[in-house]
C-alpha cells in the first residue's frame, strides 16, 4: 500500500553509486562554484536594473557555471532516461540546487519551465519536434516557456482556458491572452508550448490541446514582465498576447484534444521537483537563522541564548524533516508505481513543503530584523518565490479539494464498532 493512514511504508532502496557520485559532485559544485558566484550575479542584476530598467539580460556568470557543471557531469539530472537517476535519488541533488535558487538549477539545466517542457517533448513529442526543440533544450542552447495561465479565468482549472486554437486548412490560428508566463522575457527563450481550446463542443477534458509556437512567430506579443512581491525575475513572468498567430498543424504536441491529459503529465514531475528544490531554500534559511542567533547579541547576550529563539530554530527543524519525509515518499511512489499512483502524495507535498519553507523563511526574516526584508540577504527573495509557490502549479485549495475527495471515497480499513454515543437516543 503506497498511501494511506495505516499503510506499511517500505524501506527505500539505497542510492546507486552514480547517485552518490552526483550528490557529492553537486555538493562540491555548490560550495566551490555556485555560492561564491552569487555576488557576481546580484551585482550584474543590480547594475543592469539601474541602467536599463526592465532589462532581462543574462548575467555572464550563468554560462560560466553551466560549463563547470557539465565538466562535473551535472547535467539534465531531472530526466531519468538521461541521467539514470530515480526521482528519489534526484531529490537530495535537487534540494542542494534549491540552496541557490537563481543560479544552481539553471546551471545544471534542471530549471523550470524548461524541465517540464523537456519532459513533455520527451513523452509525447514526435521525432521532428524532439530534434528541433528537445535537443537544443537538453543541450542548454535555448530556453522555453509554458503558456497556460490566463488573466480572465481561474486557470487552476484547465477546463476554463479561453485561448482558441482553430484549424484553418494546414494551419492552426491562435488567439488569446496569457500571463505569468515564466521565462518568456529571457532573450534565450525560443519556443512556447501553448495550451488552448481546439474544440469547445467536445467533452470537457477533450477540448484542450497543446501546440508548439516559436517565439518569433508573427502575432506573438511578449509584453510586460510581472514582478513577484516587487522583485523582477531575470527570466521574467510575462503577459503574452496571441493575435492571429499561425502555425502548421504539425506543431500539435501529442494529439488534438489531449492537452488536459498532457498538462497533468507535465505538472506531476514539475510539482515534485519544485518541492525538492524548496527544501534546499528552507535549509538555507534555517542555517542563516542559526548563524544570526549565534552572532547577534541583544539585551546582554547572544540571541541563541533566548528560549524563544531556540524554540523557533527547533520548530523549523521539525517542519523541514516532516516536509522532506513526505517529499521523498512521494518520489519513491513515482519510481515504484508511477505518477498516477503518486498524484495525491505529490499534491500533499505541494501543499506541505511550501508552507513549511515559508514558515522557516519567515522566522529567519524576523531574526534578521530590518535586513531580512531588504536585498541585503536572499531571504526576501526566497520568501516571495516560495509564497508564490502556493499558487503556481495549482493553488493549495485545488490540491486540498482533490485530497479531500480521495479521502471521502477511500475504502475504509475497518468497520468501526458503534460508540456509546451512537447508542444514545435523544428524545424530545
């Protein structure tokens, strides 16, 4: 039994030699190359923003780190068919990348939204699509974006999507407006995977399709990049307008009407990979909290001597360990039984981990005082991203609804005996 209140949890298999080797290499890469490069990255971003507001030029250090990562064999580790790693083996490596959220995932070519798009192209892309788009994505030569969310509808329910993809001879014509399209402002973004309706009269979950749209197609208008809590991401989270965009029908991804199923297939691994990385951010915030408590003095002693501070540190450790256990169990079920069997565990992890990480980061901010809410530390950036994580890839409420439905329809383990209260009769 893989999931349930009384299931027997298996002993997880020991990591392979390759997994241990990759973990050790990632740890060294983080210590020796990534963390020391953060100052260069932030300086470039700050100076660029001052000189050219809204500029999304890629800091040169990113390509330098990509070269170093490949030399260490740290490349495309998220994709089992490329890396040979299971999801459970990848989890601790992804967690390490979450320590440096803006640098490490991209440096090892394991950053969203490219990872989800590569998974889609690998799973349902045809040979020509894989050659044209998957190969350069896996080689790190281009980047991509996933255009699903729309401003006028609740896009957590994909059946609400309004963007139209209409057949006209040998072409599809796309009209619609998307927003929060992560990565679309990056100058290396070459392709969009767009979700829209091809047949509004079909069954509810067969109305949607996904198509591949090169960014330079006439009618694609990438507009403003939306900030997250006032911070602009280097890759951007854009509004994109599609006006009479024409693409060949061969750009359909998978089959017409298969968009909803493809979205679910894409979001499963994507959600758990976000969760894995989030744990690293939580661990970084906890380490910052510990360092601050030991180094900062107030009212005659180190903050670490105060019982309230110690309690916050301890609570943070408990929450992170609980979150990690849920994440790793979900990863194990993905490996052993598949994405569908793990979907409720993935949903539970998607709820629990960002909540835990936000709590830890919030405590770290509190302990850092004014510095915690500025860009003097990475805490405000980390908080903004992981608070947003409770919305993207499905808001908490959507996952909670699905989990509750599963519990309400679950076959009970036992028929409970009647209690004393069941035997009482209330009379007027």
